[in-house]
C-alpha cells in the first residue's frame, strides 16, 4: 500500500496492571483459557518512543532499554510486527523501527513490565494507523494488538477495571479487553502497595508457566473456578461488597500458586517472607476489622490491596509491620490508574 508519509514518531506512556482474577493458561495465539479481571496501575508505567521509517529494503529494528541497546528484545518486536499484520497491513512497509523504552518501576519488582511495555507499543502502532487511515484511535484494536505481544498487556489499554476473556453473553472477549463501566464508587479508590519480598529472577517465566496448564491435573477445575470467580467479582464491583471481593481476590492469588506447586514440573515461587507477610496482613485485618487484602502474581511479592476506608491505618501501621520482611525495606506505593497517554507524535 502507498503510505502518506515516510517517517513517523510516537511517544507514549502506558500502565501495568494487576489481575484480581488470574489469567493462567492459554491456547492458540495468546487466547486465554479463562476470563480475568484486573485494574490498571497509576504509577507503574512504561514510557516508549517509537521511531518508524517506511520504504523498501530489509527491515532494521533497534531496541534501547533505559538508554542501553538491548538486542535480546528485538526478536519479540519482530514477532509482534508479524502478528499484528492483520490489524495494521502497513507494517509490511516498515524499513526501520527504533524503540526507546523505560519503566518507572524497578526491574524484577514483580510488576508486569511486559503488560505496560506492549500496551505502550500497541498504542504507538494504533496512533500511526489512525493517522494513516484518517480514523479515530480504536482502543479495542490497540488492545488486541497488545494481546498479541503479551496476553496481559491487552488489559492495560483501557485503564481502570477491565475484563478479558469470554465469560457470558456480551461480557468478556478473548481477542481484546473490555473496560468495566459499572463500578461502585468505593472501588474507585483502590490502592496497591507492592511489597518486594525478592527481586531475584523467577525460576519459571510466564510463557513456560502458562504451558504447565496443558494437561494439568486440576486444569478443568481451574477454568470453572476462574469463570465463577469472575462472575462473582463483577457483582462485588457493582454492589460495593469489599469483603466478598477480598475473599475472591485472595483465593485467586493462592489458587494461582497452588497450580504452579501441583504442575509437572512444579515450582514454588513464594519465599518464606511472602508467607510471613500474608500472615501479618490477615492478622491485621482480623484485629482491626479493616478491608485490606493481598494478591500475588506469578512471583513472590505480595500486593496489599486496600481502600480509602482504613487507608491511614494501613499505611502507618500495616505497611510498617511488613517493611522488615521486604528486600531492603522496599514497598512500591500505587493505586488504580488510567490507560495509555500519547505524549508526542509527528508524521512526515
């Protein structure tokens, strides 16, 4: 196709997200085995600057992470470009792509950098597409493109609460995430304090971890559980039932790790201080009668989920009880945030 311009630059920022109902297991190209529910984070962000050139010749790709050239990531970018050709046919004409990316959060902090990274990249591609075609920015298409880079990235394109994966008629879609619009005001103040139990490399990556669901002895039960928990959590988010939501959130966190511990081969990603922090959170909740809960991703670092109700006490007392069990006392303070933002762009 003949393009309107030979060069383009888009710079944007996109959030990571934390799943409350977990995505674990996939089929085909990043199609989830179950629905998941998440919210985007406010402060854990990836900023990406994408510089495109269009023309003939062999494509050259460069990737710089925090200013340092990182060729190991180039293959992932090439895979992404090949996968999004249906959404963006013009990618065949990319002769050069240079990416400069940096995260606002530390590497190996248990925050999904692939989610924010590919959400940012998909946003850049969608912006180029909208300029080329004279169309409005299509968030669903950008979410689908993000999914083709990293499954959970599709949940970072709309911001706030999202559902991804077919649940029931009209709710949930396997191809892209959907924003949840009927959220009780009490949940719009949700906060997330990420306690760094360990910043070391995990013993299993997410792709290998998802593959462990193939033939898992509890695989079918897990899908049933996740679908049921997604439906129940959506009702809580609409009605404002913090306590019921907390039960679901913690069951999902522990269920995810139970799947890893009972797979073949099995993995234990929690650390002794992870369990200690879970114990402290539960004791604090019981003693103070404050709605404060934990979740975990596929790693050792607890996310303390809490709300305006009791926030002062959580931050002044609970987090200080947890801090001695964190690596170097590190706790990342975050909360619910919006979707990607385009900072700058030009086309010539």
